[in-house]
């Protein structure tokens, strides 16, 4: 074989690339592969589990059709609103002897209140007496509240009789001596085509001719107040009742949870708590602005309940839920997220939702023009809980509650 033949038979050499992974590189490669398998498995399981869960949630009915609620950022708790412990100086009275003393009125030294078991009570010389019962037993549970009755706002008229707003039945005049109760306004009778489902507070002119009162909703009852707040329902109204002509007029509509109200000392205007919106509106009942409406206090540090006169010429406002700033306010967070609120009430009962709201009691005193004068706090509600009203009498504040089994008494000289 000559050289030329040898050259033809030799094949060209091919380059061989040899790679050798280190143990660490091999481990990373294996780990990466295992990680991909785990993620794929996890995603598959998550889809398998949560797809039917989401479908089931979508099929569940929600008791509310939430509306978007436009709230401003809560005011800073600084200056006059600086947190303190002043409400903890209050004294608890009659603990375990009455439940939910919502509102107060006094004739001399005798105090009157309405409770969760449907009674109008008299507190005199350290003792409690039953004056009247507006509904019928059984009482004391949510199931029977609508037939038992729930006295809320209470006032004393010029003739020494009591005027009471019952959440379910309407407006009554009650003789504090005999206990005789006369219905003035039946909530079952529609006004301008709408029924009253949640009669809340009332106030009278000094001569007793006019009674002003609120109905928080034509849809939700008092026992469903959590649903009213979380839905953002705007069907609350303010009314005027003429005790002579028996005529009822609608003064304001479109209120989100119309609540406490108070006549100004001059009886020129009414201030009305719009609880869900954390504000107080003003309606002029006399003078040049009669029939006019404006804002009295906007963007409050909590959600206002009852409003009562202070001895300084201003107003006491009670709040059982506070909008913390700095801090977190659940209601503010959910205000513009109706879809979350809808899901919450598909899965959680209103009673459970109440337990999730932090206890923080607050009373503010407003000037006659609506500016903040001072504030009394009880962070965590260790003494005063679920407060609904601050009623001033003889240098003391009597603090009402819509659910606590006691009332509180605060000496204003101590704060």
C-alpha cells in the first residue's frame, strides 16, 4: 500500500469534548430539577384544591350587596385627639344588673334608660326599677328582639314625660310614674312609601311641639347593624313630627346609618350622626338657612353614635369604634373594597366580625361650631366598652352602651 492509499483510508480525527461536573454542580442540577418538580406539583395541587373552593365561594350567597364607601384618611391622633387613659377613670355601676343601657335622660337626680331586654328603667338612690316594657316577652336574645322591642334614644319632654325611640316599634310617650306608654308614631306605617326598620334617636323642641327622629335604615333592623355598616346602605332618613297636627315630614334622605341627633341650644339647627361615613351633618330647622344642609364635622376619628349637649354649649359625641392613625382601621381598609366585604359575609357571621373589631372607646367634646375641644379615651376598652352615649349631669358623664352589662360614670373633675 503506497502512501497515497494510506492517506485515503485514514479518517479525519473528530474533536471530542469531555465535560466533568463537580459534585456541587451535579447537586445543583438535581436540586433545580427537583425544585421544578415540586413547584409543578404544588401548583397542580393548589389548582385542584382551590378551584372548587373558589367555585363554592362564588356559589354561596352573601347577605349584603356592598356599596363603595368614600372615606378620607383618618385624622391624626395628635393634639386634642392624642390618646389617653381618661375613660379608665370611670366607675362601672350596676354590673350584671342591666344590659345595654343605650341612652339616658334625667328628671332631677333620677336617671332613666332603656335596655336590651326591652325595658325602660329608673335608677334612683342606687336602686333600679322597671318603669315600662314596650314590647312583649320573651326578651334578651337576638331571635326575639324585634318582638320584645329595643328602646334606644330617650328624652324628657316639657311635661315631665319620657319620649322613647324603639328600634322596632316607633316613637312612644311614657309616663315615668305609672308606666303607661302611648305610641305616637308606628314604624310599621310607611312614610313616603318606605317603612322604618331601625328607629334610632330622637330630640324634642323645648315647647314639645316638634319631635325630630332618625331611622337608620328601611332595609336593616337594629339586630343587623353590622350588615348595615358593612353594606354601606344609604337609606337612612331624618324626620320631623308635629305633635299637634300629627304630620310626619322627611327632612333628609340618603344617609348612611343615620344615628344620634341633637338640637342646637338656640334650636336653629340639628346635628345628625352619619355613622358609616364617620361624620356629622347639619340640618337647619329655623332662621335664614331653614331647610339647608351642610357638614358640621367631617372625617371624625371614629364612627359617631349618640350626640348630646355639653354644659359648655357644645356637644358630647360617643364612639365605640375608632379609626386609628397611626394604626390600622379595618373599616377604612374595606371601605373601597366591596368585593372583599361580600366574601367576608359569605364565610363569617356578623357576630364573628364584631369580635374582630378592636375595642377602643372614645368620647369627644365638640365646640358649638364643631371643633374638637377635648377627648377621653379607653384603648382596648378595659373599663368603658361599646359606648353609645355620653350624657352629662351634675358634673359627671354617664356613659351608655349598646351591649355592655353595666353603665359607667365619669367625674369630669378627674379628667
